[in-house]
């Protein structure tokens, strides 16, 4: 009869650690997490294996941690639910920082699990060991250090509860990134399959307890409903009723807010209020977006109109209600700056509606309403039909004639600007320009598609040139910090999570900045089209003050960074299809073909290097002259 033996210290530690990792990952799964984005490394072994073996978790491998973080960020932006990032110790977690900053400022839920070296290896020169405590500082909504794995019942329940806490904190009350740091010791692998752990007494073994916890419900969190303040709704209703020239300015909003889009459209249409809707607001595209600004629909040409002093004077609203984040459009920013001038504050009222943050860089809003745009719009529509609207009418609300006059003026100006844009595109003929690309991309997309738009020029060109109307159902952007990093990875993550046909409209510098995103895109099944506007550099600088300084002309390449890179080689490196086009006809064909095929296609739209500044300048001058003649 063989003599049983007690488990050795390393076997016991491995069993405790494996139970620890399993209940942690199960806690995330039971709290609603579905996607885990993994970057390779040794110290994270127990957590990666626990995620790999969990039936409710989908694992995505992205070898570059910076790319992985933006991939997870894109997933979270697409669905409004946090994805979980897992990486090894050392420098790995530091590469998450840019995406963490974007998640924080765009109020996007995200979970980060950084594996760490145990206490005994800290501050003693041990390899791949650094201080990872509160690595992301104030950018994280919360931080949990899990400490040494513990096999006691209370500890295992607590680590599972911590996963649920972290997921809840990432979602509310202020959505954003949450960091968990998890020390792990060797051996990092779980006990081998088939090993008989019966040589340990049951109270020394964590496995049975871990098994009982797996799949059990975690504490559910009943989040507080963000109901608009009745006082704010009443004030807004009264001020809208009294406004002869109200304007809704719609900045960036998350793509998951379909209800908000419908409610805002109903409110604008029923009250005859023009919507100056940026593409990132989710209001610019869709079957209900057409019809002309004069009918209370989307005011599409606000950018060139409000860049003109004549436009800001002739189409001067008396009340601006801003929904969502700070606009990117230069025209809207100029309008908001004019309205914030101390001499005009009594003439132009300004109200900002946003569920989070303080999107008022001018520090000049009369009122900031903390509310979801859709909930507020629905409440406001009802209030305008009720007592608040009646009270405003008794005090002498504006007449229908004055409101109609305002809508007609907006409609006329919008039509003149649209004519100038179409004339400029006709002038270019079949030669591909940045304006033509910005107009063609949303027009070609299916209604269930997802359009991701890059920062710098693309997001501004989309607002300036695209027509409101049919187009993608959702628009994804990274307007929290407006960086050019991680755009390919973020769009790939959104495509992976949503399963929708996805097009990324991006500049060539941003594309080169995130080539590892093409590696992350290799596993995608839906159509994923990366439209790269190749103007050989960062041409936004040509439209900034430095671009107009002849004495600084020789220094301009430090900013525009012309590269001369053959982009087809980048696509080939990762096995993606590539098409290069320089005509409108060729672009339409290439984009249509790419959207009909699964996986990734890079469509390189070659445009003149200085074309954007020249085209935009001609349109703005034509609009200025047309408005002056009114």
C-alpha cells in the first residue's frame, strides 16, 4: 500500500493561484464582461488560461499592448460595455496609457488587469519588475490591488466581488477605465491535468471551493437612473418657447445611444429647430436626416457658413442648446466663441446638455444640464406641450412667423453653401479630392454599417463635405483626447465586437502611426475597410496659422511630416487586400468591392498634397460671397 504524501509548497501555491484566477475571471463574466483582449507574456499566465477556459468569455490576441488597448476601447465604444485587457508585468501595462486617457475623457467603460511580480520581488532589482500601483493615476476611475492569492473562502469570495465592483465602477456613475493589479508567483501554470490532489486535506485545498463559486451569481448593481431635473426641463422649455432663432448644436456622442438620436430628431422636427449636427453626434446620417434645415432637419453646411463673419452675423441664433461633447468644426467653434463674447452674452443664450464632463471650453454656458440627451429631449418635448409651454406663451412667446423666418434663413444659407460645395466637386471632375472622399464614404455605406472617423483632417472634412441623409447607422470617434494614435486598432475592435460592416476614414499619418492595428484586424470576418486619405503628410497644419506664415515655410515640414511611403507594402505585410485609386469613379468602385468582401481591405485614396487647404479655401470664399449678396 503506497503511502500518501502532503503537497509541496509550490503545488499548494499553484492550486491556490489557479482558484484565485478562475474565480476572478468568472466574476468578470458573471458581471457581464464578454470580451477579453490579451497580449502575450508569462506573468499573466494564470489569468489568460482562466479566460481561455471560460465558456462565456471571448478571447482576442493582440501582441502590441498599445494596439490591444485601443482594440478593447473600440469594442467598448461600439457597445457601451467594458472589455477586459490582460497583460504581463513590467512595461506592458504602460502601453495602455494613451487608450486609458481616451477612455477617461470620452467616458468609455474599460477594464485593465495587469499581472505583477509578488511582494518579495519588488524593489530589489528583480527582472521585469516595476511599481505598478496606481499606474494610470487620476485617469482611472478606480484601482484595486489584489495582493497575494489566498485560498480561504472569504478571500475567494472577495476577489470575485472585486471583479463585479470593478465592472460596475467602469459603467457608472462616471463611465471610464478601472485598473486591477494582480501579483502572481511561480509556478504560474495550474496543477497538471490528472494530478491527484487528494493527498491534501480538503481545508488546505482551494479547488473544491473554487468549483462551487464558478458560475454563481455575483452581486447585481442597480444603477441610479439619470432623470433630467424637472426645474432644468421647465427652464429649457420656457427659453425655447421664447426664442425666435434657436439652434441645436450637436457634438460627439457615443454610437450606442440610438434612443437619444430618435428623441432629438423628433424634438427638432416638431418644434422647427435646425440641427447643426456633426457626424460624430450620430444625428447627421440616417433616413430621417434629410429634408433640408428649413424643415427642422439637419443643417448640413454649418461649417463653411459659420466660419464666415457674414454667416455668423446673418444666422445669429438667440439661443444655442449644445448636446454632447465639444464640437470639432471650426465653424461651430467660431460661433460658440462669438456667442461667448461678454458683449453678446445677453443676446445669445447658451445651454449645454451632457451626462458627464464639462464640455464648455469657453467657460460661458448659462446652464449645464446633467442628463442623457435622449431623456432630456423627450421630457422637453412633453413640457413644451404642457404647462411650461403655456406659461411661456402667456409671457409673450415668439410668433410662428418669426420662427418660420429663422428656418427659412437657415434653409437659404444652407442651400447656397451646398451649391458652392457641389460646384467645387464638379470643378474637380473625376479627379479624386479630399472633399470627394468625405462625401462618398458615408453615401456608400449600408445603414447597418459602422463608420469610424480619424482625427485631424478627416473628422473636419466629413462635417464640411458630407451630405446629411442616408448613411451609416453609427459613427465611431476618439474625441476624448482627439489623438491620432490607435485609430486602426480601435476601429478593428469595434468591428469585432459589433459584427457590422465597418469603414475607417483615416489620414495617412494616423494610418502609419498605428500599423499594428492591421495585425489586430487579421481575424475580422465582417467587411473592414480602411480608407487612407494619402496626401503625403499631416496637411491640417496648412490650414492653421503656421501654414500661412511665409517666414516659417521652411520649418513647415516638421509639422506636415511628408513621408513618401508606399502604403501597399503595409497592407501586404499583414496579408490584407489593397487598392490604390486617384479618381472618383475608381474610389466608388474600390469601396463598393471592399464592402462586399469579408475581412480587411486597405483602400488608398491618393489626393493632391495641398488639395484640402485649396479646396476648403475656395468653398469658404464662395460661401462668404454668397452670404454677403443675400
